[in-house]
C-alpha cells in the first residue's frame, strides 16, 4: 500500500533556486546577497562600510520625571557682588532725588507757594481745581458758582461757533465763522487765567491784591457777555455773535439759523446774570472781611516803595 506513493510527503525537499546557473540546483555559493536590493552577482559589489545605523545615546534615568531637579547655572560670586553694588547705587540716587523734591516742596510751602497739580477734568486733566479741599468752607459756595460761570462762558462760546457755522452755510459769509473761532480760542483760556484762577487763589490765600485783579478782569467779562447777548450790528452786522438782534434778523430768512441764535442769546443772558451775582457776592465778602482796607494799605506801601 505504501508502494502507491512515489515519495514521502513529509520528506524535506531540496529547495531549487530558479535563478541558478542552469544546472538545476544552486551552486555552492549563493547568487543573491542580503540587503534591500537583489543582485545577480553579489561578489562584484563590495558591502557598505557602515551598513548599520549608529545607536542613539541612552536617555538619563529621570528623563521622564517631571519632579526631577534641573541644574541651572548660577552667577558666580563676583557677578552677584557687582549687581548688588549697582542696585545700591540706584537706591542711593532715588533717595537723593526724593530728598531734593521734599526739600523744594518744603521751601515752596514756607514761601507760600502751592504746587498746583492738574486734576480737572478727571478724564483729561488740564487745570487745577480742588475747591472742597483747598478753599475755606464759607467761600466754597461762591467759588462753585464762579466755576459754573467759567463753564458757562465755555459752553456759550462753543454754541456760538455752532450757530455762526449754520449762518455761514446759509449766507456764505466765512468771516463771521473765523471771528467765532477767535472768540472761543481767546475767550476760554482768557477766562481761566484772567479771572477764575485769580479768584481761586484769592479765596485760598485771602490776598487783597488778587481780589483787586479779579474785579478788573471779571468786570470786562460781564461787559463782553452783555455785548454778546445783544450783539449790536457793529462788527459784520453782529452775526459773529449769537445775540438777540441777529437772531431777530435771521429768523425771517432762515428759521433754523434764527433758532440757533436764540439759543445762543439765552446762554449769554444766563451767563451775564450769574456773573453779576458772583461779582456782587465777592464784593460783599471783600468789603465785609476788611480786604478793601488791606488792599489800600498794600497799594500805599507799594507806591511808597516805588517813590523811594
């Protein structure tokens, strides 16, 4: 029964190289070389000198340990001493500057000079105004109203620009617009430096001479407000100021322009009334506190010194 099979199926067969030299079985030397590419004649191609990759250096034992200590190079002792000396020099310079500023402030306070820091308006400080902390209580109400008149003249002159601009657009006269701009540019800073700041300092230091300067400048301010409220046809038919006369003249021609001029007339009139009340209150305090007699004495001494 075993004779029915020609060969044992479990017998190891001899592998035959299909790329042999034609003799049916491989020669003693293999005709293919190891590696990525097959060669028919491996003996003709020398093997690569570095056929294997260089292994990476081993990682440290605590490479993946987040709590491992990290060696940070520190400055040596000489660098630390140098930085310490620099810090000490800077500290000494700051101390010297602070002492100098403090000395100047003390000298200014002894001389009666007050350093005025700009604190108003709060969002963009351009002037100094601290009535609640620097002005005596009995003068605060009067100065608050005076400050209201300063804001009032600012608003009136700004509205005057708007009203005159509408008149310029309707009538085509650009000269009145330039005059309105000049009124605003010169009027607002002039009001602050000519009468509000002198009154503020006079109330703070109770100086008789500063009160006298205030009366002179504030009187001119009241005259201008009354003149602007009326706006007589003296300069360019009075249309450079939003007063009652140009308002009546323009209301028939251009209703909107006339309305704007009537609003300007109302602002200048209210400013005139408040200004008259302020100068009356200041004069009453000036006479009642004896500042008038003090100003006369100071004027007499000044005249005597000038004569000598």
